[in-house]
């Protein structure tokens, strides 16, 4: 598994990756898609990552990029 882009989040990312891979191989691929047992780990990882991005001043750059791409997102995400 790859390391997080934020080294301080590596431990929680590793736990999430392990959980996800187990769920994916043992449940999802066998048709059991109803559970979301790794969601809490993902939320913790996302929280850690968002804090690091904010501390480094990257969060505002991401928000600006998202705002400037709304038209592209709407085009690519519309139903076909």
C-alpha cells in the first residue's frame, strides 16, 4: 500500500487501506455491497488529510480549482 501524501496520516491510511481491501475482496466481490464497515476509518483519514492541507495552505487552492471547474464537472457527470 502506498503512503499518504501527508506522512502524519500514514497510520490511519494504512488501517483504512487494510479494511477496504478486506471488505472489497471478501464481501464486495461476492455481491455483499450493503455494508460500509470502513466508513469511520475513511472519515478519520479524510479529517487528518484535510487538516494537513489546511495547515499547508493547499485547501484554498483546491477550493478555487473546484469552483473554476464546475462547468466541466456538470458536463462529465450528467446522465447519458
